[in-house]
């Protein structure tokens, strides 16, 4: 049975095959920063999410990766409308969710679920697991008798690898990995189409991480689920992602099919993130490339390209002009590989070290040299 047929069999709503499950378009969230206790006034804006666009297909996993504070969780919360966007659009199966009233949004929530990093914080300590799983089933009218509710609770425990008797226990009686399984079971209780997984394995031991990632992958195949999988570490998404979006200070700087991103990263920031993954490879050519300086504040993000304060290739252009996310002319990449960098066509290939540390004063000269070398190689080849 294909994914579409499976989805229909478990009672999920099905969009036209060509419509992505989720379409996020130019999404913006600015948080006002206030000062003063009595006469509080707005003194600035945290630009947590600043013009973010992507879509997710049915059965696809899009990973959203970036350092702490770059806006990943805010993006996830905007998609579930746990936060109101400053501007931009979020469409679920073609329907805009920004304008939905409370009742319509409650119905929509059935299809959009979230799993958190710390499942314990999101599980009610005074409810048994059985009560906790029954709650959304009753709220959304997904079972019409007590026996049907209990059967569904047992089924949910079984699909996440827990036992029927676990329904009588309380959250504190479970291990970290088991609690994350409970968080997943609760998300699945309403038969969702899309789950935002916000760092679901970051707090778990490495051995348990793999089990939870495997479980999420199996459930995806079984139920045709789509995931937005949030992580701060590229290593975590290597096995689960179909595509990866790399975020830096509220913006997506690279979006690519997973294999392409790992084999041929384009953006200097993606390259530094990849080089930070420990690899026991004696033949590895590229050195660890730690970007210079601290992550700037999203309250006063740098002008132009936000990465320019840490990029070894920054030129004067980078300081004034914000580069658009585009499919660059670098050869060997697919049309779906996008990046936001003015100099991407003239940067050295990913197999070469691109420069470690703080901004190099002669970046423009080196870029010109690389451009010359590349043109010469092209002329010789053709
Ligand atoms: N409710 C809020 N009010 C004000 N600022 C906020 C609020 N929520 C988030 N922020 C700010 O927005 C920025 C992005 O936060 P967000 O939680 O989305 O980042 P993140 O990428 O998920 O980080 P982490 O990896 O640490 O979870 C941060 O600077 C954060 O301080
Ligand atoms: S070269 Fe310029 S545009 Fe590209 S990442 Fe560096 S600072 Fe940004
Ligand atoms: Mg977060």
C-alpha cells in the first residue's frame, strides 16, 4: 500500500497530490522589546523570524537546523499558530491558517501536532498515561465509546513501543526515552498529518536518540506523516531528513536535499556547521572551521548579510546588501538547492578549506583569484 492509500486507510484527510502539506511564505515574527515598569515603552524588536519561506510535501521530513536563538522554535510555534505572525502566510493543505477563528483553528490543530525537547514539561504529572492519551481522543470526537477509547489508547502505546499496562502509570514512572515515546503517542492520538518535532532527541542519551529517531521514521512510513524536524546539530538530522534548511539569525541561508547538503554544502555558515561534526576520518581534507566572533543579537542583527561579521569571505557588498535565497550557478547541484550568499559562485569548492576564523581583510582579492581559476578551468575543459 502506498503512503497516500495508507493515509486514507487510517482516516487522514488527503490533499491533492501536487499540493504540499505545508506552505510557509515570507513568515515574519518580531517580538517587541519593552523597557520601564510603570511607563513601559517599546525600545526595539527581536527579529526572531525574518522572511522565512519553505514547503513540506506529504511524507517528507524537512530538518530546520541552526545555532541556539536563530528562530527555529519560533518558526515551529508560528506554524501551529501558538504564536501570531507579524506577517507572512502559513497554508496547511492549501488553506491559509492565519485568518481562522478559534473554532476552526481547534479543528485544524488535529492535523498539526508538536513534540517538545522536554516531554516531561509537557506531560501533566497528575494524569495517568491512559487519561492523558484519552483526552485528545475525546476532545476531537475520535472514539464513540469508552471501549473504543481504551482500545485506541492500547493501540497508541503499542505503536510507540510501550505496553498496555503502562496506561495506569504516571509520567514520573518512565525513563527519558519512554517519556519521549509518550509525547509521540499523544501527538499521534489525533491522527495528525504534520508533526513539528522541536529538538525531540536533544535531551536524550546518544543510544536512546537513535531509537527515538528510528521510531519516528517507522511511524512516518506507517502513517504518511510529514515532519518539520528541528535540531541545532546537523549530525542529528543526517538519517531522518529528506531536505535540510539551515537557519542563521532568523533567516534561511541554505535549503537543499539532504545528501547534496552533506556532500556539497554551499553557504559558508553551513560549511562551518558541517565541519563541527566530529568525524573519525584520517583522510579528511577540510579542517574544522569555527566562525569567528559571537552570534550577534537578533535584536540588532548585522546589516546586509547577517553572517558577514563571522564570515571569512565578507566584502563591502556583504555589509550593505542582504543576499536573496536563490539556486546559484555553481554546477553539480539540483534546482532545489538554494542558498543566500553574494559570492557563492566564486567561493572555493566545499572540498577545500574556506578559511578559519575572523574576517580576512583580502577576501575580495581571494574571491577574484578563485573566479579566475574557475574560469580558466572551464575554458580548458570546454
Ligand atoms: N516570547 C518571546 N518574547 C521575546 N523574545 C522571544 C520570545 N520567544 C523567543 N524569543 C527570542 O527570539 C529568538 C529566537 O528564539 P527561538 O526560541 O525561536 O530560537 P531557537 O532557534 O529555537 O533556539 P534554541 O536552539 O535555543 O531552542 C531568541 O533571541 C529568543 O530570545
Ligand atoms: S560571502 Fe558575503 S554574502 Fe556570502 S555568506 Fe559571507 S558575508 Fe554572507
Ligand atoms: Mg528552540
